C-alpha cells in the first residue's frame, strides 16, 4: 500500500477560538470529530479551561455537516462562539 499526502487544498485548517465566560475564566475551543456513534458526521467543539486546569472540559455539538465544520467555526462571530459555549455540556 502506498501512502500519499493530501493536496493542501484538501487539508482543513485547524483554528482555536478563545472566550471568557461569565465567571471570568478563559476557555479555548476547537472543532473535533464527535464522540457519539457516527462521530465523523457530527462535529463537536471541545472547550478547555486555561485558567483552571481542574475544570471539566465542555463539549457542544455543531449543527453543520462535518465537511463544513471547520469553515463554520472559523466564520462564527464572538457572540456565536459564546452561545456555543453556553449550550455546551461537561465532557
């Protein structure tokens, strides 16, 4: 079996978004494959607290197709990122 590298045009850009919650804690969110059955079809955002490492990670599902998730995440406004965080659940 021969391995080949994907063309750059097919490689998705990875982008982290940062936000501050109502308690003043700094969180970083990034898109990942989902954790449920059929995960490749259900992208999620995983939020990690930078200020309090003991804080549980949080997960929110994105309601877009997996192939478009990275683009949708990058285009979200700060308000939309915060709203995604607010509807997230402990991981």
